[in-house]
C-alpha cells in the first residue's frame, strides 16, 4: 500500500470533527424516524444535501459536466451510494440500536477492499489486507452473534440490512473509481446526490404518500442535521481531509464514528449494548488497523 501521509494538528482536528459529525448522524436519523417514514426520511436527506452542494458549486464556479455518460454514471452512483444504503440503514435503525448500526457501518472498509480486489487488477489482496478482512468478518460475527442469525427474527434481519448497505457502499466506491475519477469530488458528490434525489423523491411519494411538513422542531432539526451537516458539509470536509491526510489516515475516522454514535445513543436514547457488541467492534477495529498496514508499520519501527 502507499505510504501514509503525516497527520498535521489541523488534519487531526478536522478528522475528529468529521467523526463527531458522522457519529451524530445515526442519532439524528433515529430521531427523525419517530415522525417521518423511512423513504421520506431518505428523500429529505438527499434532496436538501443536493441543493446545498449545488449552491457551493455555483459559488465556486466549478465546471459542470454535460455528458450523458457522466450523468448516467451519477444516477448509478446515487443508487449505489445513497438510495440503497440510506434506505437499508434507516430501516435497520427502526429495529436495532444506533450503536450497533454504527459498528456494522464500519464494515464498509472491509467490503471495499474485497470488492476492489475482485474488480481491479491493482487492488489484489495482500497478506495484511487478507488478515484484516478475516478479522473484520470475525468482528461482525461477534457483534451480531451467530445464534441470533440462526433465529432470524426482525432484529437479525435489520442487522443484515445494514450490512447489505455497507456492501452497496463498497460497490459504489468501485463504480466511482471506474466512472467518476476524472471529476472534481465536489461535483461528483453533487451529481450523485442529484441522481439519488431523482430516484428517492418519486419513490418516497409513491410508498409513503405526500410528505407532511407538520413536524416537530426535533424532527426538523434532525433532518437539517443529517442532510445539511452530516451529508452535504461532511462530503466537503471529507475531501478536504483526504487531500491533507490521505485515504489511509482517513480510515481512523471509521474507528472514531462508532464510539461517538454509541455514546450519543446511550445518553440520548438510553441504549445499552450487549458485551459482544463491544468485543465485535474491537475485533473489527483491529481488522481495520491491520488492513491499512498501520500495525505492521508500528512493529517495523519498534526497536
């Protein structure tokens, strides 16, 4: 793997901020779901985030692609990176804790490596990647509890739905590399959200009916947070950190999101996770650190 960039103090601060923002998204989505159906909640997320990003692009006067091929790629990317995972994870949160959802969400990096190794010749599974993937899957199995899958109740179904969402993220990453790598990331994000809004808004109206705007302040605050802050602004912050710190160091953010979500779930919603959830997250975190070579680099530097 490529050598990791050195993390500046500014990069660490912004990385921590991104982790807090994304960690809070799980709580805000769950709060919105108390008053808004799943499809409508996701439609709100992609629609308002889309408007914010296009506003940013217009202010910066960034070039907008006109190719039909690119806009078709945006549509596919929107389905893979927004529609499928957002819907599956939001539905999953109706039946499992926000903390568990955030832990399972961390498997995005694990699935990403597996999918990339199948799709791209230069992304083969090295030893540390293979070991990291295996540890990650052991972590997931521990967090879920294989005995729960044997029972296959609504809770286990919700956990599988969240995992399916992370797998969709992985395919989205491969699609973005193949089809959208030549575009500015901000433009690609806005185009992707446009594609997902074109799918989600009609789908939400068909499934849930016309959206109600008679919502509580809590619901509107939650929608505003997860659409504007945790989606539109988080995308912009993500790419800023990526340029400063590199993709390897950004994996740390994946590890920081889950503890934030777990703490918020415990404090705000009174959630209590089983000990196996924490054990599973520890294994998953170890897998991610092995995956990006951080642990091997540490031992090579040790005297």
